[in-house]
């Protein structure tokens, strides 16, 4: 029986607060440990996402190394550093990890952080596997950067499967004024205006707690479709504001399915919302999904929206590092790689490193604590393949 990843990794996981003089452990060589640095949110507004990613990564590392926590006979050392959801903190963490000899970096859950770490990876010739950060800007940003999750373009293509005919439709995007929200506005505009729709947006500051004025703006626009792109702890207040303003009763509302604690938020409104889903516990019945669930639960965790991002990142890191010590060898190994992931067959597009994968249409059934997602349809990867970056 395998040990849980938390137990198995005790000897090789370094504390997130560990520090050192830049370069003091660099150049461990072929006989030294494989040093992986994880930049993620253990605190801040996206901490719940970060915890899912961490649990997934540990489970994926256990799976990809067959429980040995070694790659090619070399011990794996993983150092987790908190970005607190702040770009400056995230960049500082990435610089420290690179300076202390970590030649593979993974994370973050924040788009605003990931787009700033990617150039550092290229400048320092290290591999970067971005996590749940959804901005399309990550795809194709440079040769050193890959992604272990979906991107906004895939979300929007999935959302478009709910629309019979967007030609002439008035679409409003409700989002936060940050990289994630702006990316959603840009992609909805690109995808749906090409099909004849008119797209406008209502953007709220990420720290806003009174969201009624923004819901009023959406209502006043009299849209045919509202696409909601929201992340973080203010989701409940946002949905309440939309319901109070009558938006859910007067137009088609499509949004991405969020984490489990958000399910009760919708209440009686759940059946008035169409959900696109990147993932939810039970969405895929693959062997890898079962392995992930079993390993995460054995370690005391719970599978949720972004657990697969961490699991997939670990699969990619192990595959890359197994190819050799040279960063270019690792890049070559990932480009064009097709593998069995949590959601089924995943493919790393060689030209721009988009991760081609299936997506899901979902409905919410039940209310309150009994609310849960129910799969309507799996959308084939080819139907939601993003346009080529660049």
C-alpha cells in the first residue's frame, strides 16, 4: 500500500518559510535532488483555490513517481511559497526559488501573478508550469511556460454551447476589475462578436463588498445573455445582488461552476443559471480521477475545482524532469505530449503550449446544503480548442 503523499513527502517537503542566500544551493547536478518550487496562495482571497492546487500536486507527485517521490533515482524536494494573491509577493517568491536552485517552478492560482512569473522563467532558463491561472495571456507567452489547467478561451467556448444563435444578441460580461476578469471580457468579445453578438461589460473592483450598484448596471443594460466571471469570497454577495435586481429572472445567465462551498449560494436560483464547468468532483470517471480522489482523501483532503490542476502539474513536471537536466530537453518533452489525465486524454499543443482538454455543461440540483452539480454533457476537447496564440 502506498503512503499518502503528505506522509511520503514529509522528508522531502521544505517549509514554505525556508530561505537562503540566492544561488547557495544552485547547481546540485545530476546526482543532487530534483528541486521544485511552488508559488501558490496559502493566504489571501484565493487561498481555498491554492489549497486545492497543493493537495492535487502532492497527490499527482505520488502518482507520477509511483509512490517513490523520486525521479530517475533522484529525491524530489518541493518548496511551497505563499504569494498571498499579490503579484509583487508572487514575483519575489519566484525570484527566491530560482535563486536558491529550483529549476522548475509551478503555480500560481492568480492570473496577475502567473503572467509576471512567466518572463522570469524565460530570463532564468527554468521551466514554469502555470496552475489554475486562466488568462489566455499565459498560452504562448514564451517557450519556457506551460499550463496545467484550462484557459479563459475554453471557458467561453463552453459557454457558447448554451446559446442557440448569438447573432444580434446583447451580451454583458459581469466580472472583477483584474487580470482574470479582463481576460474574460476580451475573450467573450472575441468569440461572440465574431458570431454577431454585441458585447459590453460591467467590472467591479476585486475588493468591493457592496455589489448592488454593479447588478443594477447589468439590469439596466437589458441583456439577452449575462456571462458572469467571478472568483473569490465575494461570490455569494454578487449572486445575491443579481437575484435581488431580478437579473436571474429576466435573462439567460451563464457562469463557470465554482468550488463546493459556493454551491449553496445559489439557493432557489440554481435552476435559473447555466453552468459551464472546468471540473467538479465526479465530472470524470477515469482511472486517474479515481486515483486522485483516493490519494487526496487518504491524506485528509477533498477533491474540488482546482485539484486536477495540481495533479496535472505534477504529471507534467515529472515527465519533463525525466527527460533530462537541460531545460530545453524538458521543454521538448512537454511539447506535443499526450497523456492520460484526470479528465481523460490531455494534449499539450506544441505551438503555444495550450492544454487541450474536454469541458462540461452542468446543472445545479438541490438547494442549500444539498445543492450539487449534475453533468449535462461532456464537451469534446476538439470543440473547445482555443485559437492559436500569437
